[in-house]
């Protein structure tokens, strides 16, 4: 896959173009949101392995830098550990929103032909941004993520709750306890959603092989790759 780093109006991002990419031909897009302390490259190899031919993969850099590494290298969407403030969340959502609009227009992505996938803190942001916008995202994936503060999100949920949602967590996750992942699923079910939930007993704070295989299957079923609808 061809890789191209772009500096958007708000967020720098990596675009992975599928093999034999045809300019102007509409492709579904997968948007991958990294976790706290990672960066735009963190999930790139997984994106390539997921499907190198049928999707455009887009991986934005979170707006905040300087966490556990050189300034501008490791990034975050907002404060960690459930301590995010409303201003930080609003800034992250605004930045992601501007980025999504920009990318969808530039890459000519048809309405609804996108999935929003997030790991750890990126998973929480995928829910915060994606749940209120089912017309934009056919589905959301939350991998080893949590959602500690939900009251502000509850009021933004749409009337229809049919959006496809995939949630997975490691039973041996020492960074984001599995109970927090279960609470995400409980919240979603309380709100009328029907998420698919997988708990991988021996997995830590990671995307292990079994989870990855399930994720790839869910992606293809939820949003078929270009040319294989």
C-alpha cells in the first residue's frame, strides 16, 4: 500500500491507499484512532494487514503532544484515566470533526461508507464522535477502550440505535481494566444498542491475533470492501 502523510487544516494524518488504487473511484474508508501516548503510525501495520486492497485507511495524529516521549511524537486526545475535562473533550471532538469532514471531501467517500475504529482512548473518542453520527459511520469499533463519563454523551444520541458496534477487551488488561470495557457494553445496551462483545481472557492491553481476526471479519461484514459488495 502507498503511504502518504498529509498535514490537514487541523490534524496531521497518514493515508494508506489500497493496492491498485484508482483515482476518482469511490472507496469505503476506515478511520483508525490511536490511544494515549501513541501516534498516527501506531495502528498502520494493523490497517494494512486488515485489508490492503478494498479500503482507504486514514490514521490521524491526536492534537496533544509530549506524553512519555518527544514533543510532537507521542500524542493524546485528552487527559487520561477518566480525568478528561469538558474543554478537552470539546477540543478533541471539534478537531476530529473538522478532520473527518476534510478527509471525506478530499477522498470523495460516499455518505455512510466509513467505519470509525479506536484503540484504548481512541475507542472512547470513536464512541463520543461516532454514536451521534450514524449517517456518517456504518459502524464503530472499540478495542480495549472505556468510557468513564457518559452523561454528556447520552443527550447527543440519535433516535435510531441500529448502528453496528464491535467491542472487545482483554481479560488480563492491566491498563484499562476489563470491567471498564464491560461498562461500555452495559451503557450501550441500556441505550438500546446491540453491540457485539468479545472478551479475550489471556489478552492484555493489546490487539491480539484472535481479536484481530474477529475484527477483520466484522469489518468486511459491516462495510464490504470495494469491489466485493
